[in-house]
C-alpha cells in the first residue's frame, strides 16, 4: 500500500513472527500445569499464589511483548522511510496511518505488561516481594503496570479495525474521504489520550481518590477524537453514492456498534456511575460493543475487501451476506442482553449467578450461538471461495491505492518497477492533486 518492496528489516520481521508463533504452544502448555486461574488480567497476588500454569502464562507474555516491540518498530520504520516516490504524508492510505499509530502505541505499552509479569515471576521463583503487602509490596503496583498497558491495548486492537473501514468507505461511497486531516488528528488524539486514562479502572480500589477527577476528565476527553472519526465516516457516506457490497455493510455496522459503545463509555467514565456499574456485565457489553464492534467488524469487512487481492478469487457474496447478518444480529442479542443484566447488578467473572439473571443470560447465550454459527459460515465461505470462487479481476472495486495496481499472484517483491505516486488515494469525483 505504500509502494515498498519489503519491510525495512526483513529478518526482524521474521523474528517477530516466529516469536509470536512460539508463544502459542507455551501458552497452551499452561493447561497441563493447572491452568490459569486468574483470568486474562492475572492480578497479583493471586497470580503469585497460583499453580505452575502461571509460569507458562508469564513466559508467554514476555515473548509476546518482545515480538510486539520488534514488529512495531519495524512497521513504523518501514512507513516512515520506505514510502514510494511521491507518496507525501497526505497521500498515505488512511489504513496505513491507523495501523502505524496502532503499532507505535504498542511499543511503549506492552513493556509495562512484560515488567508486571517479570516481577510476578520473580515473586514466584526467587522470593522477591513486589506484590506482597506484608513485606512492603503492593497489589496496586501490579494494577498500575497492567492497566498502563491494558487500556492502550484496547486501542492497539481497535484502531486498525476502524482504519480498515475508513479505507473501505471512500471506495464504496465513491467519494473522497471526508477531511483526511481530521481522520489523522482523530487517530493521533486517541493514541495520545489512551496513555492518560488507565486509572479509571481503579476508581473503586481506594488508590488516590483525589486523582479520580483528573482521570475522569481524560477518559471523557478521549470521546472527542473518537467522535471525529465517527463524523469522518458519516461525512464520507453523506457526500457519496454508496455501493452496497459486503465490505460496505461493515462500515454501517461500525457506525451502529460504535455509537452504542461510545455512548455507554461516557457513562462509565464518570466516577458516580462507575461506582455502581464497575465489574458488572454492563462493562462487558460496553467493552465488546467498542472493541468487537470495530475490530471484528473491520476484520470481516477487510477480509471481504482484500480477499480478491489475497487469493485471486471473489468471496462468495451469498454466504458472506448470511455470515454478516448472523454475526451482527447475534452480536446485538448477545450484548444488549448483557447491558440489561449489568444494569440489574450481575457481576462479571463469576461462574454461578442468581436465578433473577437467568432470562438475560439465556438471551445472551442465544446471541453467542448466532455469532459462532455466523463465523462458521464465514469460514466455509472463505474455504469454498478460495477453491472454487469466481476469478477476480485485478481491481474489482475500482480502488485507487497501490496494492490494486499489481496482478495476482503478487510479485515476490510487490512491484517490478518502483511506483511513483502522483495523487491522493481518495480522489473520487474531483480533480486529483
């Protein structure tokens, strides 16, 4: 998409991949040593007291953090230093901008998580007391280290999904991206503010109540750049003539899901509301409307959009539409039910619940099955289309970014001749410049 023949550091690229691949069996080995009883947060001191499976979890996180840092530095360097001739910053595809900001955010975020796990490992193995209050340690230390990573990590996952859909919207709206600069400012604002909001996860922990107000303000402020991205998408569609293909449906799904996730997030940013809703299914529903609403929707739309370029065949539209509607309808049923349960006081991360929550849990379960079946349909569609799908033209969507200028199969180093960029990638319906 930027006209580069390869990554800036190909061997580091391979190293980051193989490190990530290595982390998978290490994590899976935890189940042979008692599992991971702490959940994904691995809060100390519980993680220090847990069985041998936690050692596998700790090693996994260390490997993953190293892999992420290497990949982030490599991707950032590639975009900064290896763009095609003529590709000024205002001509870089918006997906590339979003993805670069995402990995750049991961570089400082994940080492914090790695440090938290290394300290837990030292507490477990060599007798240190980082998280042991009896010897001067503190569980708050772990909470800070974890959430300094944990909240930026949400945006590391979310931003690429939004960027994919912002890449798709101009192509299928046949309209220039509504204010490219505003979109870039929106992504930059999210990245900048995401490192200043972590303590909203600790409102009710008792840590520094005097700082609840400042963290409430920064958390509310992050809705501003997020809202800018929302308005850019609406403006792009409003000015265009939408072509209703499967990738474009993802744009509409993002608008709906992100609207619900954003509105509920404003409630949760306020200390009084969080006092009641913290740790409830309401938070789970909000989180998934925001994260899955962007990341999963963007991934599915991106798969449909770039499938012809990856495989040389068109993704079967019929099964693709069936999958899309099953996932989206199931998504609404699943998490709207959780909003109701959370408002009634149902806590998350608890195995057994009171009978009063049975109806909302049943509704959510039905939604979860719909999402699962929809993903199975999508898997079938991908396999069937890859084997027997309609042969795709070189540029079936009429897109203007560089990846659509090369035929399938793509050349080993992307281009036979270095491309020269002379216009922006979203010049639909206007004179290009």
